């Protein structure tokens, strides 16, 4: 009898905005906050709160991973360079950002296929409903919690502190 191991968050990789492959295993022993983002969304100001959390807790092991997505109202139409420039100049974003991905559907990035399965939303729905859905991952790579887009970054602070 063979045993099939369940994938771990560390089994996935993505391409950075700069075009470099990044294995999530490089974030072992860190607390991760994984967020699908967009530059032209009503929730876009959350970049500011995310950056504030990153500034405050990075030294304690927090890493925020931003995944731009254009699946919701075409609110992330820009190129990788435009996204990088917007995030840096408008919100001072210094946490890792990745190339645009799909988070839903047949072309959903494998990371998001995994996240939505292990941390379904309200009533067990797996699909991402909108930009700025957040997933909190502990230092061992376990997905601890999923947050709706309406949940502001500052409202995650207590949960973050308990893992750091």
C-alpha cells in the first residue's frame, strides 16, 4: 500500500514581478500572509495596511506575499512593471509581489487551488470572491485562517501576534 503525501504550502512556487521563480519553501519557518491584490479596486488602499504590518512584524518573521489578479472587474490591467511601480510609489510596498495569476477557474494557480481547498470560505465555498482575500499560514506551513476582502489588515494583528 502506497501512501500519498498531502501537498504542503512549501511545495509550490511562483514567478516574482521581476520574472524570477520563487519557491515557497524559501519562506519555511516564517508566518505568511498570502493576498490576491489589484491596483484599481475599492480595497486597494489595503496595500497601506499590509505594508504597515510588514514593517512592524517582518523582523519577527512575517512575510506578506502579494499575488496580483485581474479576474475581478478587470481591476489589475497593468503590466508587471506598472504594478511594481504603482505599489512602490503609491503605497511604499516592499513585501514580495508576484506576476499576475488567476485565483479561480481552470487556470487558477496551483497555490490558490491548494489554498481554497484547505481553507474554504463561508459555507464551504472554495472560490475566491474578490480581491484582497487573505490566507494566514503558520511557521510550519499550515494554513490557519482565511479572511474576507472586507477584513482590514489591521484587524489581523491579534492573529498574527499569536503566531509570531
